[in-house]
C-alpha cells in the first residue's frame, strides 16, 4: 500500500512538473512566412515572429528526414511524414537572429533543401535560412545610391594560376575619376570563400547604407579566397599562413593598387576577418606591420600588448564577438591594449554566437572607425 501510494505521488509530481514546464514555454505562434532566402515561388522553409523555423521536404519513399542547422550541420530537427509524402518539422526552439546554414539528411544521405537558396559554407554549398533581426535595417536593401561588387581575376605566380577576388567600390567611384580610396581587405571564415561577405554578410549593403547616412568615409573592400579549405575541420593547427600571405601581400595588393584608384600606403590600408579569417589577419598583420594600419578580428582571436610591442603601431585594433562566445576575453584584451597605449575598441553582438549576424554587426561597428584622419 505504501509503495502504491508513493508511486501515485511520484506520477502526480511528474505530471505536475511536465505541465508546469509546458506552461512556462510559450506556444509556437502560427504566423509562419516563407524565408526571404527561399528559391523563387517556394513556400518552405518558413520562419515565424518568434524565430522558429519550419521545414517541409517532399520525399515520399524516404524512411527518415532530418534538418541540421549551423556551420557543419550541428543539431537536428526530425521531420514527420504525412500521407502525401511530405516531411514537416519545426525547430525545438527559436533560432538566433540572422543567417544560418543548414542541410537535410534523407535516409543517411546529406542534401540541400530544394526550397532554399545555397551559400558556400562548411566546404560545400549549403542551404540558407534568414531569421529576421530587430536591427536588420542596417543591412537592408534601401533606396540609396549603391556601390558595385565586381569579380576580378588576378595573376598569381606563387600558385601558378589566376585567382579570384570580389571588389566593392563605393557609390560614385565610376564618376569621380580623380578620387582615390582607402582599402579594407576582408576575409571569410573556415569552409567559406570569397563570396561569403557579399552573399551571407551583405557587406556591400552595410557600406551603402553607412555612406548614405554620412557615417563613414567611403572606401574599397577586397574579398578573396583565404586558402583555408585545404585545412580539414579539427586540423586548424596544421594551417600555414605563408602561401596566403604571399598571395595577399605580393600579388593581390599590387594588382588592386594598379587596377583601382587606391591610396596605396599603410595608413589607408586595413585588414580584418571573421573566425579563421581573423586568425589570418592576426598572423599577416604581425608579420607585415608595414603594410596594414588598421586591424580587425571578428570572432577571430585577440591581440596582446606583447604581440604588438616593437612593431609599427596600428592606428586601430578592433576586436569583436557574439555575447554567446567569449565576450569577457574580448573586452579584457581591448582594455589591456588601451592600457598599453593602443587605440583598441571592443564590440559584443548581443544575443548571437559564432554566426553571420555577429559579423554583420561587427562590420557595421568597424567601418566608421576606419581611415579617420
């Protein structure tokens, strides 16, 4: 009898706890709309006002379908099949604001979602979904003068081939034939390529909007492949900077200075990068302090006073990350640099992790600090 009573009490307590947990979690709002990154005319994937994502895949002969979100496809949302062969599922919780990579696993095989556009990440073309952000206006496509992003192919003797870069030139560049501009060399992260900052990051729209608001001095941005994809995931310690450093400093920079109207000196040249691009930035700026006057690490490591001691002093050191990363380390590193006499600025993107919304916001904060007289 006592054992039976205890069992009943345990069941009641478990039911009560479950009900309380369910009550504490707000219901999912059924106001889902197609993601802004969908293929033309495609209804799914969808997002709602709370940041949940809903997926639907037509695979009538499949036995299992799962959606994995994030760089490298971490995490998973299991989809359920209906009588018509459509698999549908909603994320367990809201996603961070901004852009996310994802892929679909069908019966053990990895595929892209046919309803979504593709973006290069994780050393492959991945599906992309956008969770509307409360501050998305700074990278929105507005009715303002727009710059141009053009592809260039530059010769590279060190690699024995021509290499690709994308160059953003600000509004009015084509008309003001005598005006020269500073240059920011902006690097992508591991598993991405030179398309990332324009496609996922909206770097050109961020620049257009800042220029239209009169908040920055117009400058050129150069984005090239960082030779990172030859390093497999988990083997980052094997990465050697020398080949990319040669491409950047001995081949790409001279090409840009020859073919674009630049101010070809250290005080008008910056380098920044996200994640592994930040690691590359740190290595190259420390190896070649006479080439770059402004440094930016976006979720890409830290500088210490000892790193910079005895070298040409940078005009700015910018350090950033998401609040879900290691913000205390970024803040402390900037404070230590300031205490040692360096112009250092830290920025933390609230509510984001190691993802493009962090880096979009970081570029938005960095750009107005560059190339000040």
